[in-house]
C-alpha cells in the first residue's frame, strides 16, 4: 500500500521524507516487519527524483530503522518493537462519557479466557445442530444475486424477500397480521429496541421495564437519557396497576418473561393495552423464545390483540439460528414507521443485504421451519434433563421454576445461600453458573441462578449437574 507522506515546497525534500518516515516508525504507525514501497514507486508517488528516496532509505537503514533484503524489498526493522508511546487515556466528553462509564455489563457472560467444561450460560444456541449445508446453498444463492446487482445502498427497512418471509412466518406462528412493508429488518432485537427508544423517548421521559427484566433493554433506555421505572411482575406477568402514570414506553416480554419465564395472562394483556391507549404510551413487545414452547397452548401476542396501534413488535433470529447472525426485526405502529426507518438509515443505513437474501431463501424454502422442529425436540430433552436434576439431587439447594417456553430456566436458591459463593464453588469444578441479581432494579427478594440449556448437550447437562451436586455436597 502507499505510505502517506506530505511534501511542503521543494526545499529539503530528503529531510522532509526522512523525518516523516522516522516519526512513523517511532510512533508505531509503520509496524515492525512492514514492507515499504520501493524507492522507485515512492519517488513516482511523491513526484521526486529516485535519488532523493534512495538517500532517505540509505540513511534510515544506516541508523537501524529499516532493513533491506536483496530481491525482496525494504522493511521496518523488528528492533523497533516497543518504541511507540502508550496513548494517553481520553477524557469523557462533557455530559455523555459519564453515562457510558456508569452502565453495567448487559448480561452475565462467560469470563474472557475461561475454559469451562459445562457452561450453563443463557442466550446461546447450539450451532452444531444447525444445517450449515442448507445455509451454504442459501449463501451461494445470495452471492449470485449480489453479483448480478449494481453496487448501491439499499432500503434501510431491509430486503423485500426477507420482510415478506418474516411477515408470513409471524402470521402463521404468532397470528401477527402485517404486510411485508410493515416489517423493518434490524441488527438483532437490541437494535430494534434502541431504534424504538430513539424515535419515542426524549431525555427525562419515563420508560417502564419489568423487574426483574432484560438488562440490555434497560441499559439502552438509560443511555438515551430516560428515567427507567422498574415495575414488579408476579405469576401473571407485569403488574399493570403498578405502572407509572406518565411512562412513554412499557417494555415487556409477555410470552416468556425474562428471566423468570411466566407468560402474561390474557387479563393482564388486555389491561396493559387499555392502559397504553388511555395514556398514549407505546408498548414495546419483545416476543423472544416464543418458538420453543413445551407445554400448554401458544399465548396470543400483544400485537395480535392490538386494535388501536399501541404495540411495537420485536423479534430476533438469535435464539432460533445463532446470535452471530445479527438479524432481528420490528413492526412499529404505522405512525412511527417512517421515523423508525429514518433512524435505521442514520444509524447504519441498512443491514447486510447478502445475509438478508440468504436468510429469506432459508425461510421461504422451508429450511427454517424444519430446523425449528428439530431444535424444539432437542431443547425439550435438555429442559427435561435439567429439571430432573434440579428437582432431584439438587433439590436441597434449588427451587426451579420450569417455564412453558424458552431455552433457559431460573432456579431460586433455598436460603440461606449466597449467590456469588455458589457460583464460585461451581466454577471450581468447571461448571459455569450465572446469577439473576443483576437483572433486578434493586436487591432481589430471593437470589437465584439462570440455567441456560441452549448451548449444552443432554450428556453435558447430566455430567455438569453431577459435578455441581458433588461440589455443593462437599461444601456442606
């Protein structure tokens, strides 16, 4: 690649080039071992004589900054490693840096560099069971489509084929009736949540979230300057009577409450929709994990019950395919659709079109539905195995709450027990556990553990639970 050098005037050309190249090496911009352009190419690039560039290179070689290999080229000397000064930390900008520094981690996650034999982290899926052969053919199709097109920016709302596939899927599986034009493709559910917050929330507005609830949503609203109100949940879901009067947004997970797992009752759903209509508030429905339901009939989505346009419906493929795909969607109320589309355009213009095209074919050709059926059976077996241990050998320590849907399960600790101490004992025997305390707005009434089973096999659940039981028994 060309190296960036500037010439000012025509006096002292060799000195100008020498000082700039030397500074680039000392500052670390030209890394040890990096190949420089030839003296001929550099002279042509800068419009100087080759003798000038030869003189500069010879001086830098003589001083040890460069090394020359006959027939191969000229390189930055490896001895220059470590010369670059450490960058000074930047001060946070007034009024914004403190917000970002104060925000906690979004979700409990596997510690960097940790090697856990049995990891019950939540929110992950088992990629080993994904039909990559079918996906490969869909990606090849998307590449052919890309090759036929011209290089240009696309619709911020997403590719028509994927929006059509999503609208058909939701109509069939969740009774959410929409035209493909109503669907906006996002980078996962998190961007959908952020976009809705950006177009609705003003600094100081109240946003109501479930308590306990999904931390990334709470953090997104806090980052926008909202006052986050934590509203309790009970066996029927969000307690609508506890909602603050002036909330602009109510963020809920009605089909599978995060993290406790209960479904919002129909009575509460109707009450929430009526409350939002009276107060002109937006209900932000995150319908995650609804595909994996193991008992009872499917629960109506809020969007399917909404007759007045107060619900924005959010979904993602992170739990049905895998999180790295980074594809989600939102169906906002019609009056907000243009604003959300423009907010998407301002943020990243549009999501990756090749991924969208591949996913559309994956869905429209029936591969997605087939994959869901396979994973439903697999996750049901994992859920049953985990519950067998939590209700059996591990029952002296845990009270499990088996949800009707999803790929995780919460088990409260039987008192007196310390959440972090129990996690440490598990880690000592290579079992990864993750607490729920950080999912509450305040102190949790009862500590607990979120057991994710999306990314761990039945055999490993068996072995990991046996390890955990042995460690807890030994610590008695």
